[in-house]
C-alpha cells in the first residue's frame, strides 16, 4: 500500500524526468540523481547520519512497491550505491517507477518532518529552473496533509 499521494508521485516524476533530460553525470543513474541532489542540502540541515536515516526510511517505505530497492545500499554519507547493477538487471520502466516511488517517499517524509513550505523552499533551491507553480505544488501539499 502506498503512503504517497498521486500528486506527490507526479511531482517526483516531474523532477526525475527533468534530471533524465539534463543528464550529464555518468555516476548515479539519472533516475536517482534527484535524491542525490537533495543530499548536500539535507546533510547540512540534519547531518550525514540524519540524512542516511531519512533515505533508509524512504527506501523501506518504497520497497513495498519496488521490491528490487531492497538491494540498493546506502553509504555512510547517505549516497545510494549498487544502482548501476540493478539498472542492468531489470526493466527500465520498473527502474524508473522505483525511482519515482523512492523520491515521492523522501519528499513525503520531508513534508512530514519540516513541513510543506520548507520542503518547497528546499526543492526550489535545488531546482531553481523548474517553475514550482506550474507543477501545482500547493495541490501536492494539500493532498499530503490529508494522509
């Protein structure tokens, strides 16, 4: 059972598709670069241990819908590893869907812990070229509040 709303999933998908189209880094798969882009700012806010705990919780929540995420490993700094191997073994649509679920869970946890306004601000800092109003982010927040 999903703990994220359809609106939050759409929001996560939009961010991931942006990362896929902007892909220049060959390290982290583009579908997971959105989580990696949030890491530095969240590490400043909560430390490496706090971010690691947050991403591990998001992985745990997401693996009910994308069981293959259980094989991803989290490094001490919170970076995800093992994704390249996983990507080579599963269907690309399944890989993309898992990345959407994980990012949606991460954003949902952020909204729970720091609130929708701070989450929006953080997303706006990480992706300043994406107009958040066009993604109906206020609707995302209203739906998340009703969970």
